[in-house]
């Protein structure tokens, strides 16, 4: 139904285009509570997410664009996208796997490789495998050697909107050669409503005693450090903006938070990751994941120079990301949890963003 209009005001017809010989579209999911999630198969992107605020008003809590055309020219190519083949950074665009050096990864973020390269998964048209009222499964086959990574990789991602107001993201991947893999979703959240100018007042909790300090190019040194006694400490609720401008080298490097937190967990079980609350709307978002870490990014490099959905602009720190994932530069740091995937193995990962209302 190309003429269908989502509750967020998005027109399906504006997402119908042919790119690289494949058709793009917009899938609209909804649950029994009236919550609505829209997904485009271009980049497997979350485009809008309408959840009720404390007054029952549906509020779009993610940044995005009105059409495929706007995504194609956006200054922020990762809005809502699945990032791969390797989300986050690989130092100097190279790594060694089984004695073979792979040194042809694109250098697209300072001296490093970021989010899979020049044309990562966020720029690909995924095949729609299955769609229902409350879920959609997308598939992408990455060719051996694509963006410098070895092995043909077959990846599926399923977005499900449950009746408990949860957005479940389930990943699965297999390869025919040893490769490295780190998948994440790069949604930018503002629980006061996309277009609100700041997430500085959001109360954030992260279930992590340690984080990974980085050099000035956002590559971790290797050693973890305690969050205690630093502005990196979110073990108890803090306003995101309360310490973001402190005289602290790590915050100066990233112009704010752009760091991986090592979650307090053992194994790969689904467990609590973070909790974020907007005092304006009362919307709570809790994050759960099977991944060992989460990258907190506070939209430090957003400019507000372009219009997003409903002509809203997104200035610096107008949204935050909680990107559940393995650690940056893991292929070059054997002390980190492995991101190697081998033939015969399955990559399986799940992340849940659960929404509720703060009790008055």
C-alpha cells in the first residue's frame, strides 16, 4: 500500500525507490497499544518509533528522514541503521586473522575504519524475507571481499514490536570463510521527542563498572578503566549533560561521550544494559542485550544544518545512541572478546529497547 501514511506522518510512497537494482519501501509495524515502529529496508533502518508519553500522547523518539531521497543525501548516514560488517572502529583499517593481513579496509573516520567502510550495511538494500503486523525480517548477503572483509556473509535481522512495548532486534549471521563481525543498531533517541534540542536533561543509568578509554581518534588503548570517580560513571542515574563539559580528557577527545562501556555480566545472556528517562515526557527506555558492551554516543557531531522528519533540525547533542555491540578494534586486541566468526558457526545476538512511563 504505497499510499499508506504512518502515525508519524511518513508516506510509504516516499520510501519506494530502486537502488542498485533493488526496490526499497517502508514497513509499518504496530501493537495492541497503538505503538508504531517503521522500518525501511534501505540500510535496515528504524525510521520512526511512536510511543506514548505520560499524557498518553504518541511521541516519535528517534531521529530520521521523510524519504529515501533524504537518506541518500543525509549528513548523518547512520540514523537508525544496522552498521556492519564491523560496527564501530578498526584502527588504521587493517587487521590480521589466521596469519593473513587484511589491509584494504576503507579509512573513513580519521585514520580508522568506521561502521564497515564507505558503503557499509547502512547503505545496502536488504531483502524483505517476511513481514507481519508486528515484525519484519530482512536479509543481506555481503560478498567475499566487500569493503575489504573476507568471506561471504549472510546476515538477517528481525525487528519485532511486542505488546509489552518492546522493540526486539535479533541478528543472525553465517560465513563461508573466517571473518570478523560486529553488528549494531545506530538509532538516535530523544525521549522528549525527536526534534527536541537537547538530551542533556535525560537521566541515564548504565550497568557498567568499567569503560574503554580511547586515544584522540576514538580507538581504545586496550586497558579498561573504572568509571568510579570520573564523569563516565552512570552506575546511578545522572543527567547526560551534567558532566559532559567537564575538564576530562576523554570527553575532550570526543566532544562529549563516545565510549564503550563494559557491561556487568558473564557470558552472552540477555541482561540489563541501560535505562534512560526524559523528565519532560516521562518516557522510560530500558535496554537489554546479549552483547558485552554498549557505545554511548551523545550526538556530539550533529550540526542541525539539515531538516529531518517534520522539518525538525537536530543540533549537537539533540539525541543519544546506545549501540549494543562488541568492543571497537577487537580484531587488533586479542584480550577483548572475540569478534571472529568461522564457517559452521552462527552469530546470534539480541537487543531489546523497552518503553514505559515514569510513575508520578
